[in-house]
């Protein structure tokens, strides 16, 4: 079956530190990959996505590269801000097949950035 | 424009009670999804609607769970005879496209259900 494994949190960083949140996946097909962010009290928001191998998704200073050879989609940001404090979810969706609408999520990683 | 809205935001139910959770998708969105998020876990797929048709209910955990979208807009997730293991955040998402393929799923804020 399909699954997503992301690094366990919580992650606590100081402002302007470098961020990496690891994500690996297992999929029966060829998936699209996503990072979602959940700010306190709000719904999940799409942060970035990549639909094929070697694609790089980027948004708000965050980046992730679709690595088919290592089945990974690690999230990075060069300099985090206090406002980046949130829960981050890695997710996949199959690109074809009968269930290509389902998102499969990892467990989430809580990031806290201190001033 | 308005995003996906859900009500109530919080619901406390005594074990054995029935509950109904409402989702108002973004206007014009064809696809609607329900997910269940247990504490400390990622969301898990429950069911999918395309307009008023429920095309996939494979994620519903038991026959106590029932979802409907009679007019292809608002959806209700009903849980009968609630159990403690039903305690979770229930997320609704909608998407412009049929099946959601290639289009973003927009999530509501969720309903936090606590069964005591």
C-alpha cells in the first residue's frame, strides 16, 4: 500500500536557523508529492508540491525536491521565522488509477521557532 | 472568496449519542472529501463525493459512520452511537476538479469531536 514516513517532532529552532524535515514514501504507483502546513486553529494549507521526479516545489522560502531514487521529498528552508511555527505534513497522491483523489499523509512534524 | 467552512468547530458527545458534522465547501467545487485526524496522527481518508454521488466510502471505519451530500453542495458526516475511539478532528476538503486530480484540495478548519 501507500504510506508516508516523516521525521518525528517536535522540532525546535531559533529564528534564522536552517530547517530540514525528512519525508520518505512508499507508493504502488507514481505519486505526486505535497507538503501541507497547519497553523494553530486553522485548516491544512498546501505549501508546495511536485508532480514528477526531480521537480522542485517551492513557496514562501520553503523547498522540496522529488527524489525518485531515494523515494524522498525532504522539506527545507534556509532561514526560519517565528511565523513558520506550525505542524507540517508530507503527503502523496497517486497520479493514476482508481483512487487518484486520495491524499495519504504522514503523521506530521511540529515546528516551533523561538525568537 | 470564502473557504471551506465546518460546523460546529468543537463537539463534545457522550458515548452512545449520535452526532452530525457539517461541511460547506467552496462554491462550485465538484469534489468533496472527508478525512479523520486522530491525535498526533496525519489525516486519513474517509469518503469522497463527486457532486451528490458518494463514489468512495472505503475509509469509513464502521457502519456507524454515514455521509451524505444530497444536493451536491453541503455535506454532513453523521456518526451514530459514538464511541471513545471516534474522538478525533474531522476535516472536510473540496476541490474544483472531478476526482481532485491535478487540482488542490482546500481544507476546512475541522471539527474536533470528543466522546466522553
